[in-house]
């Protein structure tokens, strides 16, 4: 079955170019074209496409609000934003609205097919220049006092915790880290006190959850 796509852009030349590209793909088809935000919401309701290529700057209703409207009615539709803007405001608002991808118009023809395939697998697709914006925003908004294994425990305590979680005995840990058994026992007690955990089983669960080790 072909992926059914709606192209929403107020520029006819852009729509025609994207349509020609999509229809060269054996697994994709253009179900409809829209010239404005209101039109694409109506077409999405009527046709239930798998993917909408959504221009952000459209008349009647902008692409951000159109995305919100479409996804409020059908959360299974994948929306790939299309914009000439790499401004963080546009990028972040579109992603908050629920878009699965974001393409810049100057690279859309090179990236579109890959973007459609990517979002159809349930993943997100961002143009390389957009990725940097999203990562910086994420880092900027990280809670400054978030409690993690890397903020609560020292390097040595994390080493001891990881080895404990991996089933090593106190003697084995002491040998591996070139410490005395008593020092390892002290570290283990400090770890338990800091984490307010009292059993090795719970320590193991914590270490796995925090990504120090795996099952």
C-alpha cells in the first residue's frame, strides 16, 4: 500500500515540485493539495492521509495552528513541517504542535523522501540545521537541580554501584578498583545513604534505570 500524502503550501510552484518528486516514488502518492491552512484541515478530515507536508506560512490558517487542528482530530497523521525559516520560534512551536518532522525549503527536495520514510516508522525527522536548534533548547531548559546518578554520586561511588549491580562481590569490586574491602563497604554504605536504598536488588534496579548498566 502506498503512503497517502497531502501537500499544503500556498505556492503553486512548490506544490508542483514536491508532487513531481513524490510521484516518482513507488511507495508514495499525492492524495491532494491545499493552498491554505483551512483547506488542509478539511482535506485531512475527508481523506485521512498518512502524511501531510505542511508549510508554516499559509493564509487563512497558519501551518502551526493547522497542525494542532489536524492532530486533535486524527493523532495518527504524521505531519512534516516545511518552512524557509530556521528561527527557533517556528521550529519549537511546530514541534510542540505535534509535527513529526521539520524540513527547510532550501533542502526539501533532497530530504523529503527520507523524511517521509522516517516519520512512517514512528521516528522524528529534522533537517540537520534544525537539530542544533532543538538540542540547544533542550540543554537550556534542563532542570538545573535535577537529581541523577551523575549529580548525586561521586565517580568512585558510581563505579562501585555499577559493579554491585553487575553482581560482583565486595572482594571482586575491591580487586577490580584496587581498593580495600573496607573502603568498598564504606562506599556501598554511602551510596545506600545518599539514595535512601537499603537492598542490593533495589540498587541494581536503580543502576539499570539510570543507565549505568543493563540487564
